[in-house]
C-alpha cells in the first residue's frame, strides 16, 4: 500500500543542510493501523508529512498503491491529497464555519458533488463520528474531543484510501484520547481504511496499532508487530519508551531484588496462556516455588498479554524442566539471574 525507499529529508538552515530523515525504508500494508513513535525531534512529523507531500523528500521514492508520488504536482498533487486525509494535533478547524460547513469544505474545494450530495455526505459523516446533534454549532462551542471528531469527519469527506494522524490525541485528556482512538479503530474496521499515526505516547500505539516503527535521530531503529516490539524491545530508544510507560527503574529494581533467593526470570506470555494457571500447575508438578516480584496483564490492541518478574526456587533440574515446559507452550523466558 505505502512504500518508502531510502527516504532522506534535509532542511537548509543558515546555509547548512540539516538532516531530518536518514535513509528511511518502510512498508505499510493496506488496511492496517501503523504507528510511528519517537521523542520530540526524532523526525516523525517530517516523515508523516511526506506521505501527502506537505513536505517533499530530498532523496528517495514514496509509492502509494504502486504509484510514485514524489513527482506529482498540479492536478496530480490535488488528487493525492483527496486520497490521503489528515488530522492534526490542534484540529485546524475554521472558526467562522459550522461543524457541517467544516466537514463540507474539502468536498466544496474538490468541486465534484452538487449541494444535495455534499449535504448527504456531511450527514453520513456526522453520524459516523457521533456528532449529528452538533451539526450547526461552531468550533468554539465544542470540547477538544468533539473538535477532533470534526477533524476526522473532514479528513474522511473525500473517501480517502489513507488517513494520517499527526499527534491526533496529544491535546486531549486520557478519557477523551481513548474515545477518539476507539473511533479510529471503528473507522479502520468498517471502512478498511489504512491509518498511519505518529505519537510520542506508547499507550496510543498499544491501544490500536497493528505494527509500529520506532524512530530516533531520523532513522527507524526498530519495527515490527506491536506485541513483539514492546514486549521484547531491542533498541535502547524502545527500551526507554517501555520503561517510561511502565515507570520502571531497572537499576533500582535490580538493587531491590538483590537479596531475593532463587533464579530470577522475566516471563512473557501472549494470547490464551495469559489467563491460564500454568505457574501453579508447574509448582505442583515439579515441586518448585515461585515469588512474583512484579508484573502486569494488559491488552495490546485485541491481544491479551502479560509480563512478570519472578523468582523460582527448588532443585535446579526441576526448575529447568519447568522452564522447558513453559517454553514448549510459547511462553518466553528471559533468565536475568
């Protein structure tokens, strides 16, 4: 669906070229929700703005549905931006227009529909985003979440193939953020719409994304299914995101458990094993004991998963046999001590 090949982007500042992106390779499949996460200045905003040519790459190719978009201008560029909708962190609504007229605006610019068809499409979109009763209000009369729903409806007006979300929930409170994310997930399911979102918040990625790319210093440093990337982070940047989100201080944790007896391991389980009593069963079968030092159970999008830090005591051969049984059931065990 979307392919980026060796994308570079530099800005000219005080007579010098300052690189923002350095050789980005990326493939995004049709119908998936793809997240791009990075700290401020990592290059994620530049990257997403390349996908509708709000920024042009300094080098490399961008293909959408097999078409190289980097050479587009004029009518081709206008057509691209009808196919690639975008929602923004600060909504970017027209304060002098009602909700209905904000949503109608891109349809009026496209000039392909008459007034009756535009009004019908606006009503359809208002129902989709849950704002039918706010049709005649102005942006100043809306909450932040309602404004973002108007922004989503407006971005969908021309029936795009791709929806770009530029920090779309960063200005919202946690409850409203979840509401907007649930709406995006609904749109993805019902319209089979490809969604690309950037964020610096790991919880946003975990809530709705299928895959994620971690960007740092203008480069993709880690990429894969969200469950794999965040449960088994390899790169230091990803590890920092996980530690920050879980409020984990690994050095302090190591000190706290220094005097705990036994073999300390980190266990990761995904899917149905999340809810099974495998620990108690193993303790009885192999005559071993375990202590739960820390842990969490959550969902990453629709997948239940969990991670625990445990200390196992007992005969070494019995503990090893229990670990072998766990691994045979797809449970990952990382031996820490």
